[in-house]
């Protein structure tokens, strides 16, 4: 069940027109208000003007690097951008670490299905659950040992 507020703004920034249109359609069908940008500068402008709840940012965006876009968003504290989902064909450990330092909340390797992206967006926008009770307390919701909690900084 999708718990999204109707019209939640999602900015998709990808220089590949086919990918951009597919993701925009999938997000619209899922109840989001999808915005599209085909370049880094366009993504920055839309992020500043529309204040999306989440940005899907392709690592290979044109005219600016994805890292330049994220750094510019981070510098402008007067107009905060929502969460960032970094996507790309060549996402390695270095890119993930660099993205995390610039505010990336999650990463996805291309290719992925539109359904997978909608599911990840839904998880990212899901309201945080209340803080868990102390370990051993009745009703404790601690994650099983050895498994990361859902509030980890970056997940792939």
C-alpha cells in the first residue's frame, strides 16, 4: 500500500530522454508529481524553485557533474532540497562515499525497473518510525543482530 501524500514532488534528473520519460510516467502513475530535468543546471533550477521531496539524480547528468549539482544544493541552505537518490551505471564505492558526503540517502545501479525505483522512492519517503524501546523492553523493535537498521545513512 502506497502511503505517499498525493502530489509529492519528485525531481528526476537524467540526460537520457527515454529513461527520463519512463521514470516520470512510473512516478506519476504511483501518485507522485514527477518533475523532469535533462541537465545539471536544469536540475538545480527546478530543485531551487520547486523544492521536491526527493531528487533522483543520474551520475552521468550533462553540463555539470552529479557531484557539482549536489554540492551546489548543499551550499544553498536557504532553499533545502529533499532527499537524493543517486542512480548510475558506474556507481562504485568511491562514488557512493562521495555522494554520501554530499547528502545522498540511497543509490541504485542502472539498469533497474521502474517498479524498483518507485519502491525505493516509497521507502525513502516513508515517515520514520518512532525510536525503538531499550533492548529487552516489552514491545522492543530493535533490528536483528547483524542487520542494519532501516535508518542507516546510505543504502544500496
